[in-house]
C-alpha cells in the first residue's frame, strides 16, 4: 500500500488548466495571449505532474481533499500510480497538442472558445485521473463530456451538429448509468466511495447485486471507452478538427472511459472479489470481440480519420481486455497501453491532420505518393503504424507482449491469438496505406511539400515518443514502471 | 562470459548502430555529393564487417561478451551477446552486404529511387547484424522484425505489377510469421520467466509438455516462414525474381538464412534440445526439412526464370541447414552453421551474376542465355564456379558444407539423411549445370546479338558490378580450400556447434 | 624447407597445373605455346623419372600440405611411382601428338590447358595418400575431362558430354557417400586397411559397394560404362587416348584401393562371409562379363574409335577380373597372380590403347573419317601409322615378345586358380570366358586393322598422307616402350610389381618363380589367336555390325528413358508446387481485392443511407439514382481493368520468350490503357444514363442497371479481344506500345452504347431513343399501394438485415425484388427507429436496474 502524503499538487494540476481556460475565455480574442496562456499552462501543468512522478514510483500517494458535502461524499484528489499513469500521458500530450493545434487552427474562427474548452477538457481529464473517490471521478467525467461537446461541433456544419448530438446522446446516457451505479455502490458499501483500499464493494455482497453493479459501471464507462456495440458515437465525432480528434480519441475522452473501467475493476470491486465471479470473463470476451470486430470495420474505411476511429475502438479494448483478465501481466499491459495507444494514435492523427491541412486529402485512396511528398510526416505515421502492428522496440509491442504473456499465464491462450489476429489486422489496414504513400508508382514525382513546422514537429516528437516508449519504457517514471507500481498495488504485491 | 563494462566500446553495438546511422544519412541521399555519397554510405557495411571481424577474432581467442543496453521490461533487456554462431553469421552478413552494396551502386545507377533503396537496405543490414548479435529472444525478434518488414520496401522497389504482388505476398507471410513468433515467444517467456538465450534452452524440466510443444511449434513455424520450410515457402519464389538483383542476393544469401539461424537459436537455446527430443519435434522437423530439400530442388529443375530457379535452390539449400540443426548433435550443426556462410557467398554471387545479366543484357530466363558466356566471360566464369560450389564439387565451399554435414549425420546416427543430402546435391547439378551449358554452348539468338554491344575486354559491365562478383567467387574458393585454417568459417562453426549442442 | 624429395613429389602435381596456367596466359597457337605444352608434360615426366634413383630407399614417402578440410596427403610408394612414370610418359606422347592434331583447331589452347590440368589431377589420384585426397583429385580429374569430351561442341559431342557429366557427378556423389561412410567406420586417413569391427560390417559393405560403383563408373565397368563409347568417340583423339589409356585406369586403381582398404579380412575376427572372397567373386564375374561383352559389342561397331572404346571396356574387364580373382583367392598364393596381372595390365593397356587411339587420330586427321565403311587400303599411304598400330595390336592381343603377353598370362593364371568348377577336364567357365575374350580381342583388332588399312583403297581416299613427324613421334615412343617391356618383361615385374603386390599384403612367391615363356603360355596365346581368326572369319561372313538388337536390350535406352522420366517428374512436381504458390497468391490477391471492394460498397451504402435516412427529402431520390449509376459503372470499370490485366498476364505467361522486365511493363501499359479507355467509356455512359433516368425517375433504375451491366459486358469483351490481339502481336515479337493508342481510339469509337442500351430497354425507350424526352409510359411493375411494410415480421427482417449489413457490409441491397422507393422509405424508417430505440433501450435498462436495485434493498 502506498504511503499517503498530504500535498496540494494533485489539486493544483487540474486547477492550472482550469484557470487557463478561464483566462482564455476572458482574453481569448487575442491570439498572442491565447497562445501564451495555453502554452504556459500546458508546460506548468506538465511540470507539476512530472514533479510528483518520483514520489509515485517510490510508493507515495499524494492526497488532497477539500470539500465534503455528505459523510464520505466529497471532492478529493489523490495521485496514486494508476492515476498518475493517465495524468502524465495526458498532460504531456497536451503540451504537444497545444503546439499542434495552434498551427492547425490558424485562421479558423471562434478560437477563444476552442482553446478554452480544450483547456477545460484537459483540466477535467487530469482531475478525473487524480480523483480520490468515485464521485469526484464522476463529476469530472461529466465535465469532460460536456466540455468536449463544443469541440466536436466546432465547425458548426450540420454534419458536425448531428455528430455532436449523437455524442451527447451516447455519453450522457452512459453518464446517467454511471451515476446510478455510484448511487448503488454508495448504498452497498455503506457510504464509502474513496479509492485506494482494493475495493469499495464489500465481499459479502450478493452475486446479483454485484452483477448489476458491475454491468452498470462497466457499460456506463464502456460507452466512452467505445466498447462494441456502444461505439457508435466515436466514428461520427470524426467531423471535429483534428487536434480535437487526437485529444478525444487518443487521450482524454475515450481514455477516461477506459480509465473508469480500470478504476472500477481495481478500486471499486477489487481483484480478489471479482476473481470469484464470471463478470470479468464476460467483459474479456466482449473486449476481445471488440478488438477483432472494430479492426475489421477499420479495414472497410476509406476515410483516414474514420479508419483511425475504428482503430481506436479496437485499441481501447486492449485496456479492457487486459484489466478483465485479472492477471498482473495483463493488467500492466492494460495500464501501459493507455500511454502507448495514446502516443501512437496521436502521432497518426497529427499526421492525418497535417496531410489534410497541407494537401486537402482525407481519403486513403487519394493518398498515392503522399509519402514522397511529405516523407517526414508519413515516416512518423509509419513508425506509429509499425507500433500498432506490434513491432518490437516500439510502444505497441510492450502492450502486446505483456498481454500475451498474461494470457498464457492465466491459462487463456486465446488472448495471444486475439493479439496475433489484431496485429495482423493492424498490418492489414495500415500497411496498404504505407504502400500507397511510399511505393505506389505515380506518374509524376511530386515536389517536396512538407507540412508547416508547427504541424510537423509535434508529429515527429510523438513518433520519437513511440520509439522511446518501446525502447526505454522501463526507466523509472516511464509508463511501464508506473504501470507496474499501479498493478503491484492493485494486486497487493 | 565477460560483461563489457562500457557498452559503448563494444564492436557489436557499433556493427549494429553504424548501418542505422547510414540509413539516416541516406535519407539525405539526394543532397549528398554525387561522388562522395557511396563512400559515405559504403562505410557502414565495411565498418560493420570490420567490427564483425574483430568480434570473430575475440571469439576465436576464447572471449565472449555480452552487453545489456536498456531494460525493456522487467527481466527483459535489449542485449547483445557475441557467441561463435553469432559472430560467424554477423561476419557473413556484413561481408556479403559490403559486396552487395558495391554491386548496387552500379546496378542502381539510373534508378531514381536509389536513395530509398539504400535507406531500407541499411535498415535491413542493421536488423541482420542485430539478429546475429542478439543476446535474447526479444532482441532477436526485434531486429528480426526490423529487417523482415523493411525488406518489403526492397522487394517492391521496382514497382512492377509482379513486384507489387510479390511484395504483398511477402508481407502477408512475414506478418503471419511474426505473429506466430510473438505468440511463441510469449508462451516460452510465460513458462520460463526469462528471455535470455541459454545453452540447453530456457524451458525447465517442469514445464508442461503442452506448453513446450506449443512454444516450440510456434517459434519454429514462425522462423520457418522466413527459412522457407515447406509449406511456408510460398513467398520465396515470387519475391526473388521481383526484387532488384542486389537485394535478391541478400535475400537469398543471408535473410532466408536468418530464419534458419532463428531455428538454430530456438532449437538449442530457447526450447532446448532435450525438450525437442522428448517431444519428438526434432524428428518431425528433420522430415519436413528433408522433404523441402528434395522437393524444392526437383521443382527448380523446370524453372525457366533464372532467379526463380535460384530461389528454389535457396529453399532447398536452406532445408539442409534446418536439417542439420534438427539432428541435435554438434556434427550436423557444424555443417548447418558453416553452410549458412558458404551458401551466402555462393548464392550471393549467383544472384549478382543473374542481376548483371538482367541489367546489361535484359536476360532473365535460362532459355535466353544461349552463348552468353562469350559476351560475359567473367560473369559466367564466376557463375560456373559458384554453381559448381553449390553442387558440392570439391574443393569449393559447398563441398565443405556437404562433407561436414554428411560426416555429422553419420556421427549423429542419422546416416539415412545422407540420401537427402547427396540426392539434393545431385539435383542441384541437374538444375544448375544446364544453365552453364546453355551459356557456354547454346546458340545465341540473333535478336539479342544485334541489341548488345560486341564483346570487348572491359565492355562486360561496370567495375563496381564485376568486382563484387569476382570477389565473392574468390571467397567461395577460399572458404573451401582454406577450410582447414584456424579462424576459418569451419573452425568457427565447430566452436559454435560445440557450445550450442555440446552441452546437451 | 621441404626436402628435395618432397619438392619433387609436390612438383609432380604442381608442375602440370603451373604449366596449365602458363599455357592459359600465353594462349594463342604459336610455337611458344607448343613448346610450353611439351615442356610442362616432359618436365613432369623428368620429375617422375628423377625420383627413381633416389627413391628406392625411402618408400613410402609421405608429403602433406594443408588443404580443404584438414590436409592433403601424398604418398609415394613403389607402385604409385610406376604409375606416375607411365602416366607422365603417355601424357607427354599424347601432348606431342596433339600439337599437330589440333593445329587447325580454334580452341586448341583450351585443350592443352585442360590436358595439363588433368595431368595434375591424375597425378593427385595416383599419389593420394588418404581417401579424401583421392576423392578430391578423382573428382577434379573427372570434371576436367568433361572439357575433353565436349571439346568439339557438336551436337553429338554435347550429348555425349552431358551423359558423361551426369555419370561423373552421380559417381562423385556415390563416392562421397562411400568416403563419408569409410570415415565413419574409422578409416580414410590413409589408404591402409581399415580394422574390422563387427558392428560396422553392414556399413562397411555399403561403403565398399558405393566406392566400387563410383570408381567403376569412371573405369567403364560393365553396367555403368555407358558414357564411355560416346565420350571416347567424340573427344579429340589425343584426348581419347588419355581417357582410355589413363583415366579409366584410375577407376580400376580406385577399385583396387577400395578392396584392400575395406575388404581385407582381419585376423582373429570371425565373419560368416569372407568379405574379400565375396566381393572378389562378384568382381570376377563382372570383369569377365565386361571382357566378353566389350569385344562382342566392339565387333558390331562401325567406327574405329567406338570399336577401340568398347575394346577398352573389354580390357578393363580383364583388369577387374584380375582384381576380383586376387580378392577371391585371398590367403592363397595364387592371389599374387591376379593382383600382379591387373597392375601389369594397367600399365600395358595404358601404352597400347594410347598408341591405338593416337593411330586412329592420325587416320582421322589425314583420311578425314574414322568410319570403317569409308576407309580401307590405307597401308599404301600410311605405312608408318600402320606399323605402330600393328605393334600395339600385337601388344593388346598378348602375342609373345610384346608387353601384353606377360600380363595376360598372369591374369590367366589367376582366373584359372579362381575357377570354382571344372568342366571338360581342365577348362572351367571362367577360363573359357577369359580365352574367348582374348580371342575376341584378336578378332576386333584384326577387323579394325583390316578394314582401315587392308583391302582396296576406298574411293576418295587416294591422296592420304601419312602422319606428320610430331604425331608419329608420340606413337613411336609408345611402341618403343611396349617393345622394351615385351623384351624384358620380368624386369618390370620383379623390380616394381612384385614389391607392390607384397605391399598389399600378398605372398609373392609365385611371382618369384614365374617364368615368362612356357609352352602353356604360348599355347594359350596361340589358342587366342586361332579363336580370333575364327571369329574374324565368321564376322566377315555374317557381318555382326548389321545385326539388330531390340532397343530395350541396350543400357543406353534405359538411361535415356530414366532421364526423360525424371524430367517429367520434375515438371509435374513443378506444376504442383507452382499451383500451391499460385493459389496462395490468388488467395492473397482476392482477399485484398475483396477488402477494397467491401470498402467501396460500404462507402456507397453509407452515402446512400446518410442521404436517405438523415435528409429524407424526395429530391434525394434522383441523386441516389445517379450515385447508383455511377457506382455500377465504377464496378464495371474496375472489373474491366481487372479482366484485361488478368488476360494480359495469362497471355504473357504463355508467351515463351518474353524479355524479363518487359512483361511487367507490358502489363502495366495494358492496365493504364484499359483504365483510361474504360474511364472514358464510363463518363460517356454516365452522361447518357443520366439523361435516360431524368426522363423516367420512378421506374427505370433496375432496367437501367441491367442495361448498364450488359453494355459493360460488351465493352469488356471488346477490350479483351483487343488485348488478345495485342498479346498475339507481342508474342510474334512486335512492339505493341504504338498499337495501344490505336486500341483506345478503336474501342471508343466502336463502343455502341446507345445500341447496347436500346437492345435491353423496353420498347418505349427504343422508340423514343435513349436521348429523347421523357417517355409517358407508366411502368406496370410498380409496387402496390403502400410502400410501408405491413407486417411486424417484415419490420424485424429489415432490422436484422440492417444490423447484419452494418457488420458485414456484404449486402447492400435489401431485397432484390423490392422496388427502390420502398427500400428507401423502409431504410429511413428503420434507421430512425434504431436511433430512437437505442435511447429507449438504455432508458428501459435503467428502469429495470432501478427496479432490481430497489428489490435488492
């Protein structure tokens, strides 16, 4: 069990971007200020989160609680390893995404609104990552839901509005279910909602209640984690500007759902309790189904961002599958995949956005020879694609390897098969695109036309991160080490 | 076993890193000075070869070294280790690659995508060097996947429809094989908790037999795709003719061999010979390899496309290596390991000759080769010698492999496989000698005579294409004639086999 | 620093190779080169002879040099020394002879280089001190001799050479297997007998069998002799002389070594079968059969050189029979007869067969042919050649005072001693065979000499000159050697052969007491002569050469058949293998194609669904219809290109001689051209179809679709016909790229789209014309009153189909028979319902959960 230390930083981290959001709303009409606030807040926040990393790895949980409206019900923050894994990734990627979106959104309208809600989203994400109890988690989860809506509909086209509507329908319904679940948990656990004790739900709960509770919480969070068949909103939300897609798909919104499921399994029910039920198995099968089915769907897409969306659906279920296996190896895979998938997918989205901004192309079939024109961008894309196919020394391999080993360890050999199939499907939908981009014979040689630096460099930084996450993921403070700390805590090792 | 105190000083590391650096450098290919670019890029394979030679010297002197670069995961390091087998393979790769690089300079002179070719070629080299010096299964897989996937770019390089189809087929096979490998690796890791290569294997005696079977089959099948074991060889015959000739040479010479090298590692250092023998997988593997050796050689006889014929020959030759590795005794393993090196030299030269003929005379089929030896005397002389070597005619390299393999088979009590070995060699004569015969004795077609410049000394090909061919032929001869020497490939292979299979 | 002796031994092997290299460098056909050739071979001879005075005390002399796997050992013992002298001598004679013989040959330098290199290899065989070195030198010698056989490069020479090569390489692998096995059972490091161990006796038999068979191929032993007659007759005569005189003897030498290395029974080990005796009996039978068969077939030959070649088979039969007898008689004193006879015969045959072949060469060179029917009466014009050949004939037939006499009598003693049964008093079957073969030899040579030199001169052979001095010199030297040996045969026997026999562990007492001229020996010699005369007379009457034997009786026939069958098997296997590979290719290609097709359909279905479901306005209908037309045509276009390319590839594969990369370029060009054409056709059709549909928005879609598809089929046929035409032109070697543009124009013009449409559309269209105004005819196939589904079942079916379609995307049409309008409405309804129902379902779920929760409390 981690050592609890009272510290303001867990609360400070979300606060920074919240304040930034306010400042941008107020003074956001001026580009200079907007940029200044966004950038400095992003950096500051990353510094704050990073400053807690040594403690986290060393087994310290920084805690800060400041409001309690009812016994056991209050707002509180606690930076344990699991939360820090998520918070680190999202605050780091926010820095990169801010640079990128400044470049990407240049010349668009209502940028004050855009950057304000962008900051708000990140604030909510970090807050829910560091939430100390289920209620705090839920509150910021809903804040995230709502603050992401203006970003989805940013273009204000009919299509965007429709997508926003769908998004809202799905996520708010899911939120409602979660709320019910929390209420029920509250009842069942006699007023305890705080994490950190390997389970809130008492072991003597009847199986039926346990089942209902589990279904409500996992499906509620599952909506955002886009587990099939609740994934419908995600591909449609692709109408949003690319930095938003990157943030939504890779970091904030969908990961919030997956993170919620992880919290549910590890901290609401506890590994020991769930091991005696069939519930995690059901979740595992559903996740495995999603991994394969969404990959097949991705294969059918021609629009690059839609293919990315389905790929996300598939990849998110890695997290769910890993957590549902209730095996330390697989759990490490789940937690570390939150970071790995985020970085890889952000790279791809950034590349897609760069292509869209530079050439106006959104469909894969139009992208013949794009790699010759934008070698660096597509090179970064290629690195991420290879990562997704599980090439060793890249981020994705770490997840796949841990997952496979976990599968074998827990006697579920089919997990390795699912991993292999998923790797093959990933290859099947990314490699043809790389072929189109780099090797398809085109009649005339396109001149070099890379994206502008503010789009290119964040993409390259992310690609480098993909390599680093595969190569030195085990260094202290890197995702694998944090994930191992988190899992060790959850499994009581 | 000494662990290098300062890993930055390890030649193994630099043998891997330099090609990577060259790959980065060749991204700027178009901006490099026209004359200097080949010198710049060529430094990498040559330097790798030098480092590999240093490592070989070290191994012969009895030192072995191991470095751990980074910890990838708990208990899993990116680690390099130089043992005799790895040193031998590394040296073969780097030397062959140096020659291939020189050849490719001439071959790709008018190619507008030469830069792309060199980038991926250097990546492949880095991968292969990494495979040679990998200290554990994960590192091995990492570098193996690196060069496997990067090879795609080289196979598809010419962009013709057959190249595209061949490359697509290749990547499907390789991706599937890679998945099997990761599964098998994960299974072995889950059973043993360690990924390091260890003499005698990492699977302990308490491993459940099903797990051991699963791991062995998955890993062997995974490498078998690359090693072109029947029925996983489907990509070979398409990929070789489609790829540019220098890369066909590399593909056949060392890449397919990397698959067999993987099988050697799996058999002796991951699953362990003991487990294989208990599970009787060794016998199955030997049977499959024997069948592959003969059937592929039979098929090669009727191929008209020269590179395709050579590709089937590769399938057949690689099966010898697998066969030698699967007999679980030092003798045949020595033969297998030395054949990796010998085959690289012989087949590399044959493919380079085929490439030279294709590029300078537009000849890709055996039936078009009538009388070509008069126009390409040096090339065909090299081709003939390499072909004779491949058949196993003494005193060239191939004979050494056949002798050591055959001798080892008898020693290992598997003398029955001599029939396969010698039958395959006889079939090699049947599919290679007609090529030579046609080239020297066949009637040239009038059309071709008209289109080719008349034969004059120095008119045959650019020196950069001819020199590697001649050099490889010389090496083939040397590998045979000087096999007795201390420090020869054979002595190194003996050392390797002793350490791999000796401590059974 | 090697001792002078060592240096000389190495020089025996090294000098010829050095000479070969020098000749290769000097090249040309000048005097310098000729001098070099002679110098190199005679230097070898000098080196061999130089070893005589100093050598006698130091036998055996071992020299090893590091080579190949470990080291190569050369061992000079008495017998090896004799052989080196003989080999070098024969070689020098042949070299001198060949200078004139090959004067007009463009490739003479290659011949000389080959000859010198082969001399080096042969020296290696003779001197080899261990089995690996023996094998290596033997292989090298065999492969170099290929260049002898193929030298003339005529079709006949190539066929003979191919056969030679096949058998040489096959024998090489048999030998390799045998050598490996020998090493396995503990021998091979020297040529000394391998000690017996009981557990290895089976392997030992196998090794011996492999080695004997492998060496037997080169020796021309009976069942594997088939390369010999062809090769000897096509090679240049000096080469034939070397092949017959020396090279096949090395095979016999190999058999000898095998016997005394592997099959010597050991002291104190009790074996149920005496290996030596068993092998000896087999060899004796094989040898004698060869001896008889050789002369019998030789008699039937029509060509001097073939005749001599078969005679060589017969003579090698004698040698093998002698070896067999010696082995059979192991332990008996008479064994020494067999071994010494064989060794002696090896030396003798080298001399006289070389002389005979050189003589045949002189005839060929000066008379222009070796066909016996075209020769005759040359005694007048070529007396010197005749003289030499008569001496050689006297030698080979074993007449007294010539060298063959002694070796034959020794062999005769051996065969006699080995006789298992005696019939008719003294003579047994072996002896009878031996005498018969001797008689046959006389008959063959008599026939050869008579038909070449005797009788009336053949027309066209009047102005034949005799052999040139240099050609004659070689032959005379050989004859002189024969006469010398014949004059004092016991010198050679006692100085060299007896010690050699002793060296093999045999009791030489019979040889010491051997007397050359006894009445018995002379009697048998005369008996052979008499039998020869009788056979010759009989042959002159019957003319055996006209005899016809069935094809299957010839071993060559079976050889050819098995090679053919092997190639057929290879071809079949290749097809099977390729089928496996092609099918995987096809599977991968079709998987990738269907993925893109699925992607296309999915996108289309989505567009349609979005358009209908979300917007739902009636105006959309037209847009959907146009989209549909466009999609159908896109399908068509893709299919057309695929078809044409597949067709082009197929044609290309059939084309026998297609220049490499051209194939792909051709197919790519076809792809581009067809793509362009089809694109143009497609755009035209969309325009037409759009106008057609505008004129009748409600009814026409399916009809239009059918029409479009059929029109598409026709286009495809047109294009494929054109591609076929192109492929034919290409196979004929034309450059087709210019034709391709004509192809485009032709298709674009011949595309009778209006006509195609008109054929498929209802009559109303026809009268109006495809581009005419809207027809007024209402279709009678319109759906009945309500477009909405009336039953719950239909509604559920739709949902299921929608869900299935959402996941599979295989089906894009919901019901083939349902009209478009109804489909659209249903779709709209279903999708709205699904969207609504999802919310509903979630709400219901919540309510249920709440209820459960309450109940649980």
